[in-house]
């Protein structure tokens, strides 16, 4: 009898531990993982990621003890690869890579906007290019083939000036490279033109190695297209929508902070970009870049569809895209978490 009673008590104790969360599955009782990883690029369009990191805004929405990590990316392709591999829960990326991967079968969703504007078409100072028509026979650079800035540039050249890249048998030679290197590429004479995200356009302006050929308001989709969108996986939305809401709430807080505290946000951006890229930026560069960008978590799905159609027409996409299920705006329409950004 005593042995039977002791065994019964032991089983009851084990069940009690299990009920109290005795498992080591790496998640809290509300489904939040012990570690969250957010990705973004060291561009001015991605300041919301920098502010969220500096102000620890995501952690305010998670249970105590949750670790929030950040991963930095040079381009959209590497970001989307990390998202597909589960290395990050989500983050900021250009709409081009998000759209391209979605149409290729990746189960992802745009759950918020990040910013609009910030793309500038520039030419090397001594390139001899005075008008867009002069780009025939010249070499231009973009971060990646089919990236947001590339599609903006090639859309404009094709539709307004009947110029296309050598990718489709056209007159312009296309090369790729990280935006932080564009100034040195101009100095060395390796490229004649560039489709440039901020702050690197303002760096080129300040250093005098290049000149603005087409400024942000006149670039294709320049002020309407999201320059950055917040993306996560469909799997995470299906299996842990509460976590996605908390992440989006943190992103919304960061965006509100930028609008309410522009000068402090500029300082945060400058310090983070130097930390990540090793390249310091002057206050005048940051100020000039800031004027070309609007920070918003809203996202216009119609503009994304128009942009996708342009990408198809330029042969970046094999099939005509349907982005009707790419954007899930339910998270930005939900109530923002009570936690607020601290100054």
C-alpha cells in the first residue's frame, strides 16, 4: 500500500510540473519563443528597424526574458533566404524581393509598410550623361537584379526613354553591388550611373562623385511605392498570429517614434549605419536623405500590384503576378500595444 501511494504521489508531482510549464520547448506559456530575430538593411528606408533595436521596442511587447536579436542584410535576396530558412521571424525588406519570392511560391505576407521614397537615379560626375537618353551604351548599377530600385529604374528607362538593359538585349549594361560602394565605383569610373537608395545618394552628392539625374519625386513609383515593407512568413501568421501582432505593434511604435522624434531618430540611424557598414555619415547627409523619405507603416496593395506588373513586363517575372493575397493588413489595423516608445 505504501509503495502504491508513493507511486501515485510521484505521478501527481510529474503531472503538476507539466501543468506548470515544466517543458523545455523554447517557448513561453503565451506562445512567444525565447528568442526573436528581426532583420533589416543599413539604409535610411529601414530606420524603423534601427529605432526599434535602439529603443528595445519589440521587447516591450514580449514576456520578460524574451531575447530580441537583429540580423543585418546587404540585399533582399539574402533576407528572403533567411526568412525562408527560419533564421528570422520577419523584418524590413524592399517590395521587389518580397514580391519576387511570393510569385515564385514562397509563403510570405507583407504585414506592414516601412517607408516610401528614397530612390535616386544618379550619374558619375564626369560621365558625360546630361539626360536619360544619354544612358544608351552606359553601365548602371543596382543592388540586385530585379530588386526594388532596379525595377524602378528600368521601368522608367523603358517606358519614358525606350531604353532597356543588356539583360533583355538592350543598350545599357547592368552590374550589381552594395549601395555603400557606389561612391567608390563612381570614383574609379567602373560605372556611369546608379539607382541609389538613401543615404547613399546623399553621400555621393556630398562627396561630389555623382550628380542627381532623376530625383525621388520623378522616379517611377518614387513617392507612392513602399521603399520598405515588413514581411513575415505565412506559417508564423497561421500558427502564432499573436506573436505577429506583437512584432507589428513594435514596428508601429518605432514608426511613431520616428515621426515624433526626427532628430533623435536621425542620430540613431547615423550611429547604426556606421556600426553596421563601417561608414560614418555627416549630419548634412542624413538631413538630405531624410527629406526624400516618408516613414509609414501603411501599405498600398494596389501600388504593389502595379509595381509587380511592371516587373513582369520587364521580364523579371516569368508569369503575370497576382498579389491579391500578399498583403495582410489586419495586423496594422489592430490596436497598438499599450507599451509606448520611451524618449
